[in-house]
């Protein structure tokens, strides 16, 4: 599932701006250490990243001072530090929405035997997973906090089309960039988005991800604009249509309550 999500996370509007070399190199070092958890020496890091050893050493020294990198005095090696964690948590969920809603999500997951997740719509026009809760009785679908989805992908995407304030031309443009695993026409997507607008929640029954059914409800701000989505995730065929309706209505009620406290 994660590989499919990563393939779908394509942002055609990514800004290509002039880059500051030292910042780019520092980010490259952090990404390198994150991808290589085994300790690395400065020469190995410099060689792999094609950075001069002296520049690499100075970057690492600065990153160590800021707690972004840990240094082993004995082995003279470097590993990723704890500094990025606080930044990542703040960037992922600046309003601590998942912590505030966790108990409600747990109740929904237990009642319906599904995984329930909270997604935030970012300014880069993607959904990012803030957190999720599983039900012990349900077969688990693997999710990773921080994973991303295109704005119009899945059940969340139908919510975005219904409540995201997009013009039809914008919807068509973003829809074309989504990799659907089952054939889906723009006309069908728009019709399903209209149903979502009327009843308040959306359904994707194995179209975006094969074998996975997702029900989503939007969390709207005071202006009625989409900010988050609550989603119930289950295997295709796990629940009948009447149960999916019940899940959708319960998600909608939870989303309306959540919008009052976030």
C-alpha cells in the first residue's frame, strides 16, 4: 500500500527556485543519515554525497551543535540526532489535532472494526497522514504517519472536490494527475463528489487502491473550507453497504464535533 501511495505522491506544481548550496548540502546530509541508520564517518559521507571532506566536516559540526546529528567521540562516526523530531512533529500537525481527537478515533475504530485515520490538507495541495488507530479485531492495513496522498485521491479526494472550493477546471487538472488503480472517468468522479457534497461523506470502494475501501468525512473551518479528513480504512468487502452508510454517518458526526474543538 505504501508503495502505491508514494507513486501517487507526484506534485506537478513543485517550485523550482534558486538553491543555497550550504543549505542544500546540509539537507542532503540529514537525508543521507536518515536513510543510513548505521554510523558513518565524515569521509564516507563526503564521498557518497560528493561533498568535499572539509565542507562536509563543517556541516556535520554545525549539525551536531544544533542536535540534528549525533557524534560518537570514540568511533568518530555520525548518526541522525533527535533535533529533527520536534520540527517534524510541529510541521506535521501544528494544531496537535490528532492528539485532541485520538479518543474519538479509537471509539470509531472499536465500534466498526476498522482503522480510523486523520489527514491534513497541506498548502502544497496534498493530504498528509497525521495519525491513525487500529482495531485489534480487524486485519490491519499498514499506514505510516507522514505519508501523503494527492489532493483528489481516494475518498479524501472526493471530499476535496466537494468542499475544497475548486473550480471544475481545477478539479479536472488535478484529477488527471492521480493514478487510479481501477478505471474512473472524470464524469463519474464529479458525480460521486456531488453525492459527497449532499450526504456529507465520501466512499472509495477499491478504485484508488485495489482491495481497500475507504470512507471519509471532511472537517471544515469556520468559512466552510476543507482542512482535514477523517477516514475509515478497511479491506474491500469487509462491510456491506448498509454498514458503510453507518460508518460514513458516524464519521460525519465525529468530524462536525471535531471541527468545533480544533
